[in-house]
C-alpha cells in the first residue's frame, strides 16, 4: 500500500502557501527583470505499474528541462532536481538555446541536483527521504518570498515537499485531483454542459465492468466497441478495448460479455487481465462507448488558470495516437485543424471555467474525440488532465524560443514579427538503431545536417528526452516550421537523417 504523505494540518498549510503565490504573481511575475527562483521537481508521481510499461520512462523527468529556458530572464534562478544525473551535454544543449544570454551567465544562475537513485519510486519521495539534499535545496532557494515550485503533477507527496520547504506550488491542489480522474472528468463535463460518450463512471470491479458493457450494448445495438479505463491511467496505458463482435441479443448478452471481459485488448504492453483487474479494483475506472467514424480525430485544448483566477486558453493540438489499440499518446500537431480548433477551444473553455470555480490552478488539458458528420464536426470530451502533459513542454519550448504569443481569437501562434509558427512534436521517436547514441552524437548530427533550431529563422528541431537515447533508442523532438506541412516534412527529414546516420555508423563508414 502506498505511503500516506498527508499529515495533520497539511491541507491548511498548503492553502496558506497559495496566498504567498498570489502575492508573488502580482508583485514579481509581471516584470521579467525582477529576481525570482523557480524550483523544478519533474516527478512522475503516478501509478508505478502503469508507468513501467512505457519505454524509457525514467528519463521522462527530462521533459521539464524546457523550463531551463526561464533563464532567459536575467535575474531568474532555476533549481532543477532529478532522480539520476543528467548529462552535462544535455544541460549545455538547452542553455545554448537561450537567445541573447551568454552561456556562462545562465549557468551561474542554474543549480542542478539529483538523488543518484534511478529506482522506479517517484522523484518527490526520493527527495523527501534525503534530508541533506533537502538542506541543499533550502540553501539554493534563498529568499522564500521570491520563490515557487513547478511540478509535473501535484499529489499529497508534492504537497508534503512544499510544506517541508515552505514553498508555494504553481499547480493544482491535490484535494481537487478526483476531478481529474476519468470518473471525475466525465461528471465534470456533464456539469459544464460538454458532450461525453455514453458510459458509466465510478466502477469498482469485474462485475461493474461487465454490467456497464452489457448496458451500453443494449442502449446501442449497433455499438461495435467500448473502452474500459483506469481512473488514473497515464498516456493511454491504462485503457483496454472490448469488442462486441458476435454478441447475442436478448438474455444471453450478460453472460457473453462477462465471459469475454478478461479477453479485452490492453493498450499497455504485456498487460494481462489479472494485473489490470487488480489495478481497477484499487483505483476504479469507467466504461464508455468507443466513438467510431470514417473521419475521426483526437484533438486537445490546453488552458491555464493563474493565481488571480483568470482562465486563459493557451493552445490546441491534434494528438497523434498509436499503440496496440490506437489509444497511446505518441505526439501532437500544433495547432489543431483549422476546421474545428476554435470549436474545441470553446467547448474546453466551458469545462475550464467550471474548473476555475472549483479552485483549479495551473496548466491542464481537455482531450476530445471528434467525428466529422454531414452537419460538421461533433466533439466528445473524454478526459481532463490536471497536470502538465505531452503537449505542455513542446508549446513552452516554442513560446520561450521565439518570445511569441498564442492568439486565442485565431488559434494561431505568432512570433513578435507577426509570423505564424507550427510544430510537430513527439515523445516517441524510437528505433533500435539509435541505441548507443550519446547526447554529443545527437547534437553533432543535428548541426551537421542543418536541422538544429535556428534563432534567426525561428525554425528547426529541438530535441528532448535525450537521456533515453543511448539505452532505449528513444528521444523526443519538436519540429518547428512556418506551416503544418513544413513541420511534418521537417519531422520526416529528421527521422530520415537519424536513420541514415545510424546505418552509416553501424556499417563502419563515416556518418
């Protein structure tokens, strides 16, 4: 059983820290020249068994290295804590992306700390278990009135760390996390008036799953598939698909469904029914109709609620999905298709406004399934992620690299010169051929082949997840172009270059 990190008084203490964040937001945030300190704790404090199914997941802490670009503000100090050491070449790579800031100036304002612990425990737990590391963090923070913490997600463990460090968190109160579960999200969407697929929430065991599946089929005899989701699934890895092919009508349906529930298709690699059912009993979940359509998309709208309570639309994306059942997040195109980007932004805003009323703080995303019909696009909300997600770091990279801004009226991102920018982003650029490549090798390949992001053109490729490259043959990339077609072509060119260079290296010829 997971350790309970909530102590008496924690809830009140955490809320008191938020009042300090409100003051910091009013006094310091508006002026990029004022001093501040940001502690970055990129802990993936989510279910360890689900995470374990993701290739290279120990290095996913590196996705928040995009926040090193905060050092473009000349008096900002950043403290970055990780489980294992991050290669200095990777740190240098990010610092050299800082336009107009000398490398040495930025490096002197950056403190890199690590736990020297690559086990699968969440980073935040590791930090709390190391009192001397905690002391080094406290010393690096300096004036607490000018400091705050940024996390991947905020759970009771991050709340405990914030209280121990006497530091406010720019993120959602963990007491609101049930709203971000699969069950809580469906209920919240209905309350906000946002359409959801037909389904059931707050399910607890195999009986609940079977009954919900059978009832869905009775409601819609033409239903071909349904999805069973763990309440706290991550990146689609907590999903399973049930097929109704050959199902009987009438009284025999319940028994037929119950017999076939253990035979569902699981999105997570090597997942088996016994493990999935045990996890379902532990965290609960939902069953909902699989939305079919000849022209179907998976867009997502991102929002931010600031400490003053202002709700802002910050981006839209078309998610690229794959995996065994087509529900695993692989990457995203920014912005979403012009045909519906403002529609999903408007639907997502209904939910965002309600979340603001409930006290949610920070960045989050609303995911949709969209189907093209004769009258236009029909959108179904399927999930709310009250955390930083797969679309957060690519957009922050674009924003920090260009000093541009998102225009919610058009759904476009424009540079200071008024030129739009687009990108294709992925966390899953993976090949066995890439194994053995070091950070230095990747950077050399990018520079020699002219794909490295260029500040003058504000186009090119920025890599992340670089630490996963040598062992797992996996990395992430944000390919920035002047159009979506440019961005996708740049991604294809990047893959072709990496494949060619790796083959040449394997053949013993100069790459």
